[in-house]
C-alpha cells in the first residue's frame, strides 16, 4: 500500500520536522525494493560485538529500527531516503540533508537520524563492491563518525547527530582518504571561468560580471567591512574575438584593472557545472606541498579507475589556511601553511574570518584583540597583532587543475608579479575607511 502513495501523502503521514527541498521528483522515480529489513541484523550483530555495545543500548537501537520497519509508510519512505543518500554525493547533488525526526514515531523518533545514516552503510559498501573498489579504501570510512556516535549514546544516551551533512559522507562511503587528504566529488559553481593560454600554458581565471569588490579585491562587505569609496564592480565584455574581464590574481583577490584575452589563443579549462574533487584537510602532521601533490595524484588515479563516468577537471577546497594574508605574518620559507597555499590558484569568497577564529583561537566569535586571553602559540600572537591594526583575515577557496598537479611544489600559478601586486593591494581598503572616519569626525 505504501508504495502506491504519492509523495504528499507519505510525508503527511510521516510528519517530519524537517525535509530538504527537491525530494518529490526523486521520490516519483524511486523503485521500491522488497527488503524486509532496514538494517541487516547480521551487520548490527557484528557492530555491537565490535564496539561492545551495552545490552540496553542494543535493545534500544533494535527497537528503534523495528518501529520504523513496522510502519509501512515510514519504512517505504525511509528506504527511499537511504537510496537517495547513498548516491547524492556521487551525483554532486547539493540536497541539504540534515537531522530529521518523523512525528509518526512515538517512542524512538530521537534515534531516527542516526538510524537513517546507519542504514546507508551496507548498501553503500555493496555499491562500491560492485564497482570492484578494494575494501581497503572504504571499510573503515563509516567507523570514523560511528565510533563517536555509539560512545556518545552509551555514555550519555545522546542520539543527536552532530554535523549531519558532513558525517553522511562517511556513512555513505562517499569520501576517501588518499594518503594525507580526504576527497569527494564536487560540482564547481563559483562565478568565474578559467582559461589556459595554448602556447605558454599560463592559466587565468576571469571573474564574471556584476559582483562588487573592495579596493583590496575582496568581496565588499566581507567581515561586515564595506569600502564605499574604493569599491568596483566586475565586468565581462565578450565578442567573437576577445574577452575583457577582471582577472583573479592567484594570490586570492580580484584585480581592479580588466585583462583582455584573445579567444583563439586561450581555451576554457574550467567553468561552472564542471566536476572537481573537493579536498578536505584532517588534522595532523604532513601538511606539505609534497603530500598535497601525492594525495592529488592518488585521487586522480583512484577516481579515473573506479568512477570513470566522472570527468574530473581538478581540485577545489575552501579554508582559512588559504588566506594569503597569512603570508604577511608567517615565515614564507619555513611555514607549510604558506608553502602549500602558494601551490594553488586562490580566490576570494563571501566567508570572513570565522573559520580562522575557530581554528586558531578556539571559538567562531573569538576576539583576540578585545579579549585576548592567553595567546600561547606564535600563530595566535602574530594573527592577533595583525588584527590589532584593524585588518581582518578571510576564508579563501582554491582550485588546482588536473594537468597542473605534477607542478605542485613549483608554484604552477603564482608569479613574482602576482606577489608584488598582492603586497600593493592587500588591505588597501583600510586607508579608505580611515579617510572616511576622519571626515566623519
């Protein structure tokens, strides 16, 4: 009966407190299976034994699963969610999944989000096995969040899933650790196009029209800092012969002066909609250009072999570590942070310095200037001193095109001229703000 119900009927009965937009069309294409179990009991038994899950927690989890399975409509809809979750990352689908609780579950609804993710493990592994991916690449991936979740349940009885969109990558075996870094497919969507000069092989990223930037080449309003006097708007003029647009300097800012390129001399190598591999940085040692290069080479080989349908154009990532302002306060020859960011084509985003405050000072809203507390590391002291001048850090993104990976270590994008222009441009908006403050007084 449940399989004959339409989407609206199902969600009315399930009564979820949250569902992402865009599921109805997927649900209408879903072909239900005849599996009578949401999670295979053999898998559960192995899990319970491996983690020595207390008997009371085992009973609670099984009871939660059975409550889902015994509700025909909820069971049907949950199996649909599992199938979608297991393929969403491979499709570079940005469906905003998060914690969800069905109101129709009267006893164990608080377990639903965790059980939904747990139900993804076996089918995800089966999919990878059908692709002939060796188990060594994925058999431990789900256990990273799973171990912590079970410990939290056993010690505190807390079933809430922390950072659902991130940990679902692990439960669905969609993310892979290759040498030092994690990789997962990502659809590029930022408003610029990258070109390569056919003879010199130089790469230029040209920003699309209509975005407002401060005089320092960062988005106007980033960190709530507006540059009313020195701001400019990006341009894009194109005809059959040339394109004239604002170049993104690979040091991570947009240049005010436009750059012309002749279309018969430059080829498009990256544009919105293309597939990249998102690089994620786990904590620990080994954050070096050499490990970045090795990890990227391994990732390209892995995805080309086991996911040949994905046309991987290169790599993307976003982090406080890519903020080239860090090169102003760190030793450029010795700092791995600087050495790594200089291998990338960095570009500005709409994200400010919240990530840096969290990673360096321990709180997204930390105020190392107004409430400095104890600054114990050289990075903390240097960053705080820089911020005392009124300057702010930013979160930048980066791109590395696949054909440039072998050149990592030799700065494939950044030139001495780019660095010099960065030094002339960085924080130039502060003089405009200072001048306006003088006028206001």
